[in-house]
């Protein structure tokens, strides 16, 4: 099987190279030839088929690596270092992305899968798709070169092959890690497609905004995958690392957030290009930057440039990434300067009080946040280069800058929907902002009366502002739904909820976007609860009691267990709220045999109001009693609920409008009817 995998990777390299070279030559011939182009079209078709075949070659390689994991083929060095015989089947499958070589194979395979779908749908726009396919092939060559020469996943183990492997990293032996990395990679890799279309459209001076219409669904699906990947990672950190939080501004966390920020800016600003023919240069560079940031994020986990619990060991593979990023940037700059006259805006900003200006400010703030995170992430590298020693940038720096930026973005989320295109009158502003403003003020007053005093500390102040702005945005979005639904209600007589449903069906992109905004608001509410976190640590022997907040924990026992994969220690804690028994919690600490490493399994009692988060930290050397650390984290559950709302809103936005679906159905019926008549005549 290793031989088959290695051969499949070599075959994939040949196919990708042919796809790129033949595709580029065919496009060149099409651009310069004045006469018949049949030969060039046939060459382009062979290039497309080679790209399709590369997907099957890389699928074979990925299957071969997974097969080696399931059959315990420890003659393959990658399998030896990332699996063991007692490893559960699900984690043997996830071994595909647990190490550097396997994760690069996953990157290449997902890119081939995206390219496979793109090439099958080439009739949407044959020439533009040919450009995009060729550019994707160029990207794919880089990753397949890495797999063949720099980080081969099928390299054989040196010396005598051990009877068992060294095991999977304990931090990865958690159900969420079977889903989180592929989801994150689907987001990273997926941005290659809109990048390829944007670069191809610029190269061929593609007229109009059709390339945006073609790539809108690609971009939204990719953005959704990246969003889910980021929050799955946050939930994994919350459930496994045992530090009581879900986001620590780790360099690799930052690397996933940066393309999300620029991708979000792109999704908003392309609406200005579609509606008004504005920000064409801005949009092209947003998608270029997003793709480059996905490469940077992939590089940070592999090069050893930064220290992170998520990163792989230090490797010289970073030099390959640096060279490729430089090449991509050079191609983007050259193409832009050659074709920049094609990106002239058709209109200009007419008023600062308009929807265009809200999108512009939204973009500027998102890019400011991205630059801040990029600077903080790379500052240790820059400081080491300049001063000879690394200066680490911690969470306080990011919080000090990111929190005001986030609150201003939340404010823009509230005002954007109520502003009109081109210009908004003062009367319209006063009418639209009255209820959202009153909701924000009322929320702030009620919270202060309930004891939330912003002068206590900065965290409480930011939290109060967040809750108030969340109320403002919620009312602003709700008013948009109600305003449109009442019009439908007057004309149809339907109840308000049926009218809202019909309104959403009529413009799924707009109202799905509003639901996404509500999801963001819900997440902000969950994050704002962090101002009131509590924690306590205590040794707990038999029947010892710990009290924190409204909870009382009683240690009933502490014991050990063992299986073929790991040994575990855990405590059994009865939890009471007042005199009401809530249940038994069992925080656990594991020691994995193969890797000889430990891992934490957090016990969490979660409600909409707060999480009771319990960590078993080991035993005291003096008393041999378990050390239990308990956190009370208010409102955390709302973060995960907000993510589900974002998923729902995005899926609605991806759904065709009611009118578009009806027109498409009528067209299909009209096309099918003559065909049926002809067939009937033959019969």
C-alpha cells in the first residue's frame, strides 16, 4: 500500500503539471489566435480532464495512508509516529491530519476535490472556468511537490520497525478533533476557488461582475466551513485544555481568524460592486489577501515560526511556503498593474450616511482588526530578527485593541440594515434609529439597576456596552423583518409569522444575512458574560466540600481506571445548587501509554445562564488528595447557539429566492414539454 500511495502522488504531480502547462498554453493560443481555435479548445479539454484525474490520484493516495493506519503498517514512518494498535478506529482515521505530512495530503486532496467540482461545472462559463482551473492546478502543483519531495507521507521508518506505534497526540483524542481540522481546512482550501476566479477574471479582463455571481456560493460555503472550523476549535480548547477559556489568542488561532476577517469583508464589499460598480480594486485585493492569509495560516503550523499547542514540530518546509507566498504575491501584483485600468469604479461614494459608507467602514474596521492580529502574531518573529530575542505578545494586547474594534463592528451591524443606498435622509434616520436606540438605552439602564456598574472595571464597562449594542442590533434587524412582513400581511392577509417566512423566501440572501447578524449578536452576548467569570481551586478528599457561586460540590470518591490505550484518574463530585441535587460530575486526567503524555477531560454542567466547569488537575504530593479547579463561566452556551444561528442564516442565504426557483421550474417544464411530445410522437 505505501508503494501504491507513493505512485499515486507521483501520478498526481504529472497530471497537475499537464493541467497547468496545457491549460496555460491553450488559453494563450485562444487569446492570440484570430482564426479557428478548435485545436486550442481540444488541448484545454485534455487539461480539464487531467485536473479531474488528479482528484482520483490524490484520493488513492489519501486512501492508502488511511489504510496503512487501520492495518497498523508501522513500516511507514508517519503511521509509526501518529498511531498505535490500541487507538480507536475514529482516531486512526483522523491520523490522516494529525501530523505534517498527512495534513498536507489532506490540503492537496481537498483542493483537488474543489477543483473536481469546478471542472465538472465548467459549462457555467467555459473560458473563465478554464482560467480558474489552470490557476488551481498551479496551486496544486506546489502542494503535490511538497508531498513528493519535502514531506512524503509514505516515507519508510528507519531501522527495526517496532511492534507498536508511538500513538496519537492525546490532545487530538477527542471526538471534536475528528471534525474540526477537516472543517477548518475546507475553509482554508476553499478560498482558493474565488481567488482563482478573481485572478483569472483580471487576467482575461472579464467584463462585468459575472465572476462575482459565479463565486458567491463558493465564497459563502467556504466562509461557513471556516466559521464552523474556528468555533469547533474554540469548543475543543474549552473542553480539553482545561484552562477555563475557549480563545487564548494563540498564534494558530489567530492564523485562522485573519482570513475569516478578510473573507467577511469581501462578502460584504462585493455587494457594493454588484449594486453600484464600486470597490473593484478593493475586492480583488481582499480575495488575494484572504488566499495569502490561508497560506500563512498553513505555514504557521508547520514552519516552527511560532510556539503553539496547535502547531507541528519545527521544519524546513517553511522555506517552501515562504517562496510560494512570494511567488503568489508577485503574480497578483504583476497582474494587477497590467490590468488595473480594467478595475475603474463606475460610481463613487455620494454620502457618508448611506449603506455604501456602512460597508466601507465595516471593511476598514475588519481590516484594522486583521492587521492588529497579524502584527501581534508576527511580532515575536520580527523582534527576534531585529533584537535577537523573542518578545511575546499576550492576550492583554489583543483584548485591549480587539474589544473596541469588535464593539464598533457590532454598532455598524445595527446601523447598516436601516441605511438606504446612495443617501439616507435625516427623517429616515430618525424614524429607523428611534427604537434601536431606545432598546440600547433601556438595556443599559436595566443592567445598571441590576448591579452591573461600568465604573467597577474595564471588563464590566465593555460588557455593558456589548449587551446594549446587542439589544440595538436585535431590534434593528427585527424591525427590518417586521416592516417587510407587514406589507405582505396587508396584501395577503397572512399572519405575521407566515408573512415573515414569505418575506425571507423572496430575498433569501438579504434576510439570511440578517439572521447571520443575529447569530453574531448572540455570540457577542456569550463573550460578554466573560466579565463575570469566577474560579476556585481546592484539594478535595472524601466528602470534602467546595462552594463557589450558587454551587456546592461534594467529593464522593476518587479512583483510577485503565484500558489498552490509557490510564485515567478521576473524581466523582456530587453537585448541588442550594439544596437541589443537579447530578454527578467526573472530571478526569488521562495518561496515554503509547505517547507517555497526559490529557485533561473537563466535566461541564452547562445551562443557558452559566457553565459549571470542573477540572481534575492531579493529586497533591503532600496529601495525595485530588486537586480540583472549578470555573463559573456565565453565558458561554450562547456562543455555541450563536454559531448554529449563523449556520442557519448562511444556509438560508444560499437558498434560491422563491421567484428565481419558480422561474427555473417553469423553464425546466417548458423545456421538458416539447421533448415529451417528440417522444410521444415516436411512440
